[in-house]
C-alpha cells in the first residue's frame, strides 16, 4: 500500500513540475493571441512558440539553421507576457517597433510601449529579435460598440476574399442584429467568382442598414467564370447590376447627414516614385501579379500603362453632380476606394518580400480625385478608406485621415498579419469620426520613423530570399 502511495505522490509531483514549466508558455500565448485585451495588433506569421520562445517552422530551420532567442518583457498593467518575433510574412514584412537606422546596420532604439523606458539593441540579425507589445486592438479602447439610439455608425471591411470557405464562414457568423441601423463600406475584393460575390453581398445587405461597395481587382477576375463574360468590363457591369438589385450602393449618397462617396480606381506602374531595389534577382510583375492573367481587358486598355487607371477614374465623372450636392449641403464626407492613393500608405520596398509591390497598388489620379472632394489641404473631418494591400492602417497625411481594415486571407489572419479578426468590422464613425487613431503597426511605425525612399538595402529577412546579381 505504501508503495502505491509513494508512486501516486511521485506522479503528482512530476505533473506539478511539468505544469510549472509550461505555465510561462501558456501565459505568453494567452497574452499574445486570444485572451488578453492588450494583444498585439500584428502577430508575426510563420512562427511557432515553444515554451514561450518563438522559432521558425521546420522548413526554415533546416534551410537556414536560424534560431531566435527572445526574452519576454512584462507589461506593468498585466501579468500576461508578449513576445514579438521577427516578421516573416509570406509576401510583406513588418517593422519591429519604434526604431531608427534600420535595417542597414548600427544601433537602434526600441521603444518600450508599456512605458518602462527604452532598450538599446543591435540591428536585426539572425541571432535575435526585438521584443515589445502592442497595447490594444483597434477597437478595444473605443466606446462606439454601443452607440446611442438612432445614430448610424459607419463600419469598414475590405478584402473579404470569400472564395475561401473560412472567410465565407466568418461573414455568416456576423451578428444579424447588432448592425441593423448601421452602414458598411466595402472597399473591394469581395470574391473572385460572381456566385460568391452575390452570396456575400446578400448576407451583408441583410445585416446592415446600408452597404456601399466599390470593386477591387479580384472582383474582376474572369478565370473561373467559364467564359460568361467577354472581358472584365463585362463582369464589372454584371456586379454593378446585381448590387443595384440587392440594394447595395455603388454611387455617392447621404446617410444621416454623412456624405459617403465611392471612388473607382485602378493602379498604374508609375505610381511608384521611390528608388527600385537593384542587385537582386526580383521576379517580374508578369510572374507575380495574377491580374495580368486573370483579368481580361479590351485591346486599348492595359494594366501596364496608365490607360486603365484613366478609364476607372473617368467613371467617377458620372457622379460629379451627386458629389457637388453633398458638398453644397456641407456634409462631413468619407470617400473610399479599393486602391491606395499615396505611396506613403505602403511600407518601403526594402521591407517588402516583393519589393516591386508599389507598382501594382495605387493611382495618383485617385489622390487627386479625393483631394478635389476633401480639399487640397484636407480638414479635421476628412477621411478616405482604402484596401488592397492587406495592411491595417490608420494615419493622417496632409489633413486627411487614411484607414484600411482588411479581413485578408485566412493564413494572414491566423498569423495576425491583419491584426486578427476580433476587431472587424472596424467602426470608423459614430456621430463623428473616432477621435483617436487606432494602433496599427505600420502607420504607428511611420509616425515615429522617417521614410527613407532612397534606401534600397533589403532588410535581412527579405534579402535572404533573393539571389544577388553577379
């Protein structure tokens, strides 16, 4: 009998010791991923946590032999610990935090957001990573979730990509009651197929009082439509027609005194004004951008020059009178588009896993168009919403607030590249624009770090994926 008791005691002791060893890892995961209200806005992709330490997946370890030792830091107002490991997004990279002189070498300052001071660290290398924490998800510190009766709130949700079943299921799970009196802006990339587009927009229309939509590139892909459409312009017409049938707005309108203006746009390569990365074998746009193969255009239109950007910009002219009427009524105005109006709303090329990305994301015509509505100098009430790049963004440039709130691909959402999903859809307006900018990694970074458009030294985690030109 005594032997049995001793055996049970030994087993209990072993379990207790294992528990003590494992608690830190559980705490890290709780504070980082799901259960802490102070979870970071971006959870680095392609990493697994082992006893509180991040390491690359097996494929990366075997390929590069890399290890990333990190020492967690504690938030003064929370017992949860957070580790932020090196950004390794499949297509786009992210900054470590508020530092300077990176990634070309030297020392960098890492701002400790919790207020515990500053740490000095060596520039990024394979030997370590920078540790910090994002204090809040975009909506966690706002009161808009419970708006006053009778006041329409405006929510934003871009890049739904509901051809992915996980994303379609996410839309189905949206509350059918919470948003009955509210407005939703959908800045494009709803779905690649017409069927999924109609299904998605129908569900959104049933959940919101009003839905406004502007098309993105994925919406106009024709590769899976069985030859139904002559070209992408034919599909565009079909989408606008079904939006009209569903009661989805694709033209400017006024809701409870707020002017909402969808802006049509397409990208052009000379939108990119910053220095190209040279000395590396970087794939061409034709190899990387599916638009060149999945979209079909009339012979006179092309993504490789400004013709498509001009065509879509001129589509806005038919709404000129409606926009002028909104301006005459002195309404506050929110404009929105799928594409990016300014290159400053995308990270620098040296930090992107595809450095030529800026050539296929935006239009100068779009910025000129929205400035003609909000004013050249902008104003405190001016706001433009965009999508396409799948980066969360909230910043003010030259008097206009720019916001992106993407659902993104499932793999990006799981890695928290877009901030996860709990904060979506994002409430932008509740009897006025939300009065504080939401914490977003890249826009936070550029508020405290100067852009270096002529610096073409690839970040180390990017450079290792490219061969140098001999």
